[in-house]
């Protein structure tokens, strides 16, 4: 169990730092930057952490806006807080990454305030481009998580919840190459790349009846020709391909999509290129032992917390990739009304309100208390580790 004398220390520390954390969240909200372009955000975060005594590595894994900031207390275990700070095109912080970054930094600073009494190491992992190329994936591959025992972050939402999961995602781009010709005078001399693409999309969407109910295949046509009287020699589409788990996605769904595209190319005489334009996001494994500790601490702050079923999923995240490597929690905290979905202007507005900022501060409090209890409780650490090991063994591993 968390040692009682530290609870008030954590609450007092958040109180002292609240103005700084709110100012940080507001600044990020007012200065949104897209994935891998978060130069000002990364600079502001690292400068603050460096002033507070963290050892900061910038440009980790070859990513200009990634960083790893660490503060070591005693010779104990290591917890990492996963700070995200990229925004969405035109919408700004409509996924609340300003709140994620501020709460992760806040939790880390609170633990840093314990100084030598901190029984381990705290890391803030600066994770760019969660919305696009998934900065956590190269960070994992580069060994930035080496030595980290657990990871956590809290996502803004319309409810306080633990559990649930996310959809595995591996977006696909289809490019068809044909032959241009006059569409009225000599259509037989051309090869219509757009027709090939449309045929492929129809075949792919027809797969819905042959795939599991959790599969998602939305897509758009990005290029279908330039003039109606010219046979298009090039056409391009992108599909957001998702499923409940990465194994099914990679072993069943993606090969079926590739086969449908190649069949359309064969039928029309076109050629096709199928590629992934964003990396594989694995499904999220929530560590239940650690989640229950987080729930207790969040409830102690006066919030009612909902337990989600394992099959309840919301979107996709590269936090899933981290969760396959080390025990991870990624609960949600209410900052908006339940009917306001993320990735909307309304949600972006909510993430800049006092309610959003209060959610950020409570997330920082609950994460700090959870991390501290985990650091002090050897039995809890064993439960968290063993649960993760059993999950890995039962899954048989998933593609990376």
C-alpha cells in the first residue's frame, strides 16, 4: 500500500504547482503544433523539466521533437509518464494532448518533489506524433524504454474510466497505375486507374460480411484523375484499417485487402502498389492490477470511476505498442460532457476550460499516488509484472 504520509505530500505539491501546470496546459492549447512539428512544445516541456533537476535527452530515436527526461531518487523501480503534445490539423488540441502533457509533467514534478525520499526513478517520455506516425514506436525500437518497469498516462474524455482497450490500426494506401487516353475518342486505348481503384474499394468493403464485427475499413479517394475526358492513368486511396487485435489485423484483414486490390488490378489491366502509410498501432493492454490502484486514488479525489469491459474500445493509439512491451495503464478522465466526442471543435474547446484543467490536475494527482504506491509495494509490483507476463504468454506475441 501507499505509505499514508506521502499522500498529503502529493496533494500539497500539486496545489503548489497548479498554477504552473495550468499555465503550461493553456499555452499548449493556444499554440497547437502538428505531429513531428512540436518544436515549441518540446522546448517548453524540456526547459521546465531541466530547471526542476531532470536529466534531459533531446532528439531521442532520431525524432527532433522527442525527449526523455529522468529524475532518480532511490535505487528502486522506474515509472514513465507518456507525454503527448501534438495537435490535429485545423482542430488544434481536439484530442486533449495539452492536458496529457501537463498531467504527465505534473505527476513527474510531484514525485521529484520527494527528492531522496522518492524510492525509484521517474521518467517523462516526450512522445511526438501520436496522431500520425506514432512517436512511441521508434522510441521503443531505439531502447528509450529500457529499464522502465511501468508506464502510464491519462487521456481526456467524457467520463472517468479504467479498463477497456483500443483498436489495432495499420492504415493502407492503394495506388493504381493505368494508361492515359482520350476518354471519348479512344477509351479502348487506355487503362482506367480510377475504375480499378473503385473496383478494389467495392471488393474491400464487400469483405465486411466475411470479417469479424470489430473490423473497421473507412477510406477516401485522394486522386481519381484531372479531367473527365481523359482516362485516368493514376488513382490513389487511403483506408483506415482497424481491428480488435493486431494479430487478426495483420494475418487476416490486411492480406484480404491486398488480394482485393491485386484482383482489381488484374481485372482491369492496371498495376497496383499497396503500402502502409502509417505504422502498426497495437491494441492497448490495460494492466488491471495497476488500474485498480489508479481507480482507488481517483475516487479518493471525489470522482466516480467507471470500469470498462475488455471489449470496449475507443480509437487507436501507439500507447498500445508500449503496453505490449511493459505494463501500462491509460485510463480516461472526464473533461467534457459524455456526448462530446474527441476530434471535434467542441472537444478542443473543452480541453481549454477550467473543467479540463481540473481534470488534468486530478490526473496528475492520481498518477503520482498510483506510481508512489507501486514503488513502495513489492507485492503490487509482482502482481503487475506477473499479469503482464501472463498476457504476453497467452497472446503468443503480436506482429511488430
